[in-house]
């Protein structure tokens, strides 16, 4: 009887400890993103690429736009509508790495063993040579078929064209040459991405994180600050700036601003400022000069929002 109260007191304590441990494990699992929630980013040299449709949807939901750069399998000879992969800006890849809602799995792909790589190259070249010989035989047979058809049509004629075509047909085996640039090369588009094929992964490697210079840091600070304010950003290379700033999804809104990222101590010529201001006026957009503040720099200016100083330029008229 003396052991019963102790046993009764021990069981609630142990159960409460188990519940507490379960709660701790649940909170830890909530903060750690699951493997399915990671966005797989592959690299072609230094260019971040997203191949999976599910990852592209996660990027879109996170406000990362990117640009489709792949050709469509059924319409390869046009560039109006493009498909996978989705090419990301360096700033977009860095934002996906830093954010916790859409964590990115940045896969740096090693080149592997040199012997394995050389063997893969030899197999690839042997496959090209075999395909070339097969296409040469098919092209020769097609040429012979055409000459036989023409010769049969000229058999009832009175001229000597039939004998000339017969001589050409007999000499075709030695005289026929199939040009190498005319060979058809198979493009493997059924599989999206290079992560499933070790032979192709070895050709695409990069070092991550990318070495950040002052220019990349300036652009990333501006991109992150505008993205945190709810704006959508795309590349503005056609407009002479760094980013096009949209108030919402680019599929629904036009860009309102052209962001030009410059450091606080960078000197910008006056002619460049006038040129970008006039360009923004012609395309009906406001030019933003975006300068991230350096560490330890403080001020009470009202135009300072967060860690970036914004100055807007609008062309009014000639004086």
C-alpha cells in the first residue's frame, strides 16, 4: 500500500515529461522546413535554374518571378512562348536561400571522377558517330529512291536523260557525301533537370554561395528590402536599370518604377541621371535611385525606410 501513492505520483510526472518532449519535437519540426518544401535549384555555370513545376509554383507563391528560358518540345522554332527551366536572378536565389517560408536547396554539383567523365564523353561521341552513319545510309537510300523514280518516268522518252540518270545512280555510292552539319541531334527533353543523370550533372558545376562583391551586395539589399515591402521585381536590362518594380503580380500589373541600385559613396555622372530620368519618362515609369545604408550609418531623413535610401526622379521639362 505504501508503494501505490509513489507509483501514482510517478506516472503523471512521466506522462507530463513525455508530453513536453512531444511538444518540443513538434515545435522544432514546425520551424524546420520539410524536404518536400525545399526548392531544388540547379546551376548551369553560375546561372540558377529551376526545373520542376512544383518548385516553380513555390517560387511564384514566394514572390520570385524569374524568366522562362527553355523551348517548347512541340514548338521549338519560336521564342514567343517559352517553357522550363525557370532562370532566376542571383538576388532571387539568395532570397530563397535566406527566407524560411520557401527555403532553397542549392545543389552544388561536383564534376566527379575524371575517368568517369572521360568515359561518358567517349560514349557520347560514339553515339554521335553511330547516329551519323545511320543517317548517311538513310539519306543515300532516299537519294537513290528519287533517282529511280525520275529514271522510270524518263524511260518512255526519246532523249538520253534516262541513261544519264542511270549512270548517276550507279556512281552515287562513291560520290554521295552527307554533310555533318545536316545531321539531326536528339535533344532529351522528356526528363526535366540534370539532377537525375550523373553524366549530365558533371557538365554543370558551380561554387555556392557565389562570391559576393560590392555590386551584388548592393543589388541584393535593394531587392530584399523592396520584396519585404510587398513589391514584385524582375530584370530591367531593357530599361537601363537593375529591377522593374511592380505593385503586384506582373501578370496583372504594369511596372511603376525602374530601380537603379547604387552605393552610398558611388559618384553618378549628371548625364547618366538625366538619361535614365528621360528614359523613365518615355516609358511612363518613375526612376528610383536605391542606396543601401552602410553599417553604423544613422540619420533622421524621412526618405529612409528600412536599410535603403530611396530617391525618385521624374522628368518634368527642359529649362
